[in-house]
């Protein structure tokens, strides 16, 4: 598909205009960054895998009644999506203690979190995406209290759908990050859902099958991403 003008270039994706004013093209790169871009690298074929995994998961969520920006996968690295105004709040849902939660609160990695918790992070690279409270979302006018309630409802619904889906594929959905956008005044799920934005542990070995392999130099990164693609999209 012919991409138009580059609208935005992020760490892992580029966004282009298309001939259709309501649609944009997401191009998935192999570039990987961690720790607020202090660590950089590439993961071979990551863009192709994340595009396909996101397609499979967006289709599943749409079928189950979660509105998403997904329109069509156009090629190995290109996904056509609805044009949205991204809400600058990163929404993290946690089912198991890991990552920054373990570090911040001194909790033991691997403990189940029941019921799951939802956290907000201010999407702001210069500030290092800080953890914020509902009141900060209001103070910064990032979303209204009603929009925040709807985002939380949708995020928990995504978790309810994805947890059993991954369990069936011998994977533990530890935590994940979502982004939402406004489309014709309605909140819809945007961005991507992939091994870059989720923590997955193999149910048997508890080995990481996601970007933690890159963050922590665990090796066999490409192999893990390929395995996620195989288990998710079959
Ligand atoms: P943590 O806060 O423990 O570092 O991350 C929680 C979850 O959200 C992990 O699954 C992680 O991959 C995802 N996540 C948090 N922030 C970001 C981010 O800025 N970019 C990406 N790709 N994922 C993030």
C-alpha cells in the first residue's frame, strides 16, 4: 500500500497518512529500546511479528466487543488503523507482580495479584513516563473522570478476554500496557498489543517470552518472539 506523509515516528513504529482521511498506516520497525531509550538495539523481524500478533489480538478483542482502531493488515509490516487522538496516558494492567511494581513497592516477582490492578503512567518521554494518580490525570487534563472510568472498564475487559486466551496457549499474561484514542468522540483501543508491550511467561518453565529478554540480556530474543507468534496466531 502507498503510504502518504510521515505524521509521527516513535521508537518502534512510524505513522503515515493515507488517501482516506479517517485512516492512518502504522509501520512496525525492528528497532528496540528500553529504559526510556537509554538501551537501544534491533530484534530481527520484530516488526513483522508485532504487526501479526497485534492483528490477531485486535481481531479477538473486536469479536468480544472491545472497540479497537484495527482496520486491516496491509503487509508484513503495515497495519491500516482508524485515525485517533491518543490519550497521553499509558494504561498498565497487572495480574502478577513483576517489573517496576516489584521494584517500586519491594514486592516479590511472581506473586499473583487478585483482583488485577490498573495503573496510569503519564506518556511523556522527557519526564520518563511517571506513574500518576487519577487526580493527576484530571490536573493535567489528560482525560475526564468519565473517560478514565471508561478506559479502566475497557482495560479490565481486555484482561478478562486475554488471560484465558493466553492460558489456553500455555502462557501467563503477567502484565501489559495499553493506549487508547478518541475516534469520533468515542474511546477505542489503539497502538499495539505485542511482546513489546506485554509480559508473557511460559506456563511451564516461567521463562520470559517478551521484551524482558532484551531489557535483561536473557538471549534467544528472536526465538521467543517467533514462539509468541506461533502460539497466538497459530
Ligand atoms: P513496568 O511498569 O513493569 O516496567 O511495565 C509494565 C508493563 O507495561 C510491561 O508489560 C511493559 O512491557 C509495559 N510497558 C510499560 N511502559 C511501556 C512503554 O513505555 N513501552 C512499552 N512498549 N511497553 C511498556
